[in-house]
C-alpha cells in the first residue's frame, strides 16, 4: 500500500500537548533508583509512580511471572498432558509457520521430551496448505494411533476441525492468543487469555507465551527441583523472547519480563541451532541482541523459511544437537532471507513503476496492489 500525496492546499497545524511533571515525585523516583531525571519522567508518565513498580520494570525477574494456573482451562490441559506423558502416548504438536509458531513447537517438544514423553510435530506449508489446522492431517495422525494433539499459535477458530478430531477419538488441547470467535473449539482444554471468562491478567501474550505458560504449569505439576526448573524456564525464555518481539505484541507487563530475561541470556547460548542462527545474524558468543536487533536481524531469518520454503527447517535447526547440521540450516535461512529481501525489492520497484504509469489523484488516500 503506497500512501497518496497530500493535496497542496491541505495544511496540518501541529499542536503539542506536553504533560505536566510533578517535580517532587519524579525527583524521589530518580534518587531512589539512581537514574537521571529524564528517565524518571518517562517512567512516571508511563504509570510507574512508585520506586517498587519502576524497579520491577527496569530489572524484572522470574518471580514476576504470573501463575500459569490462572489461565482458564490450565488444570485440564496439564492433567491430560501428564497422562499422555506417563502412558507414553504419541503426542502431535500442530503449529504455525512463523517465528511465533515454530518457536512454540520447539519449546513444547523439548519440554515433553525432557519430561519423558513422546512428541512429534506438524507445521503446514505456507503455499501448499495455508494457515491453520487441516482435518486430513488429524485423520492421518489418528490412523497412526495419535491420541492427543496440542495446537500452538493456532486453533482458536478451528471448532469444526476439533469436532472432527473428537469423532476420530483424538483429544485436543488448544493453545493460542488470537481473538476467539463465538464458537470456541470443544477441546479438552482451550488456553487463550483472550477467551471469555479467562482471568489471566496478561492479555497480550504471543502464541509462544501461551505455550510457555503450559510448560511452566507442567514443570510445577512434575515437581522438579527448583534449581532444575529454573534452568529450564530460563532456557525456554530465550526463544519465547524472540517470538514475543517478532510478533509485535506490547513489551509491557509479563511480556516485558519475558523479553528482558530471555534476551539477556542470548549472550551465552548452548543450543546449536540458536547459536548458529545468532552467528549468521552477526551476534557472536558474548553478544546479546537488543529487541530491535531481534526484530530486524534475527526474526526475519526465521520467518524466511516459512515464506520462501519450509518452516520445518527452522524447527529442525533448533532441535538438532549436531553443530554442523545447525550451521548448514542457519546458512540456508540466511540465504533464504537474502532471496526474500531481493523479491521484496523487485515487488516494490514494480509497484512504484505502476504508480508512475497511473498518477495518484488528489482525492485518493491510498492505492492497494494485489497479484
């Protein structure tokens, strides 16, 4: 979409509205936190009036993560997942092909594997299959004996697919963050902070954030030693942080905690796939990317697979323990991203040429091109 030029006779008069600054509270904030007055003003104007809340914003820790069992349906979801793990049922994780979806698949599969369960995954091909869960995939899975399917970053509007799965004898757990329709899927459990009646305080989680809450609840139910559970949570938050930034959700509240802790851990990465991805993006060991750098240098390389080829390559990269394979896959993603950039440049050039051939009228606010 190319914005049209404003008519020559249209004039916009800027009107600045500057907030008033109560001097004493801001000075108290600056002194208590040992920060400059400009930073204290910004914090105050964003609602952080007390040093305690401002300090939590600046240096969040794991204690600020909300109780995952506040999510409506979490008790049922964890009970069914634990039963599948204990009985060695084959679990199918059904995800989306973007950063949010592929990250969700990776962290949930790793969590289930660590808990002793059996999990496989399926991510649709963007061009051949399109977005969302497909009934024929669930039918094929049921034929192989799959009894539990967990959707990640998808499924909240797939009520008909869930009904069909139920007829096949397949239980489903839906984890999603997209706005639900009136027809909520009749799954064993639906985890979505935006569904009616869900008391969860953070409504802006991305898909990986919701998946992470299921993992957090699973770890609590398994009663792992605190130190072990903490290490696992910190490890998962690295990918959840990347997904949170990539999905462009507000980086406030619990998302702020996730991103701050997750990105701070990217300077020391043991996972071969994540290490290789950061290397091709220009972040060597000891250097962690900022949220802006994740958005423009890390996330596009992950998204390139789903847009130009097969998103399963991303998942394989993060799941492999082979450093050479991880580097090969990361290099492929890097090259796919370059191809994507070139393709976008060609599309933009084509659109601009069409604009030159068809001048924009003064009463047109935008032009929409499709192909």
